[in-house]
């Protein structure tokens, strides 16, 4: 079994309330708190969709067994703080991969592994655009509805998914 935990969020959101207000053309401050929550919701959805952190985080990853080489989810990885076997023995390891996301332990271990690491986050215009589209959709559809006269919003806009597809990774 694999488990991952966010210990803390280190970075800040890559879009601001003002970015959203400019994008959606909102002129008042009445909904600033709602927009702040929607920015966070959009980022979390995007992070889960692409399996990468947009905002830097400190994470702990647990594996109940490994052959000695494994990938850390939600990279790119900024730094690795600790690698432990059976929660007691600190082990030597080598960092591999383009984004420092692959760990190779010295020797093979068929035991529980606990890794604490910091992700770098992604901050570019494509991700910002996807987040702006999501927040715009959330803002325009603030309540659940189901009526024969209205369009039922049950999916994230296809254009946001298309934008994020190049970032999407899979861990097996």
C-alpha cells in the first residue's frame, strides 16, 4: 500500500484574486473571499489531474515495500529531507530523473520506506490559464442545479483539461 501526506504548503497561489477579477470582468470586492476559495479549489483540482504540485509542498510518502527504485509523486522534487526504512533506519540513496523524482536506495529493501521531501511546484502561463478557466466556471456555476431548461454542469471544461494534458503524469 502506498500513502502520501501533505505536511505543509510552502508556496503561494500562482494566480491572484485580481487576476480572476480581470479575467471574469468583476468590478466589485463583494466576492473576493469566494474567489479566494475558488482559486484554491481550482489549484487542487489541477494538481490532482496532472499529479504534480503547482504550489510547493512538504510531503511524506510511504511505501509498504520496494525493490529499491521508485518515483515520488507530485514532483518536480526540490529536495529530499529524509529517507527511512521501517521508520527507524536512515538509508543512503541516489536521486535520479530529470525532475529529481526517482529514488534509488543503496541495496534492495523489501521493507517499509518513509520519505519526506519538498516539491518545487509549477508556475507557468498554461497552468495559470487552466486555473483561470476553472475559477471562471466555478464562479459562474456556484450552486448545483438540475433543470430541463438549464445546462447541467457536471464536467470540468474540456479546454482546461486540454491545456493541462501536457503536464499529466501517471505513477504505476
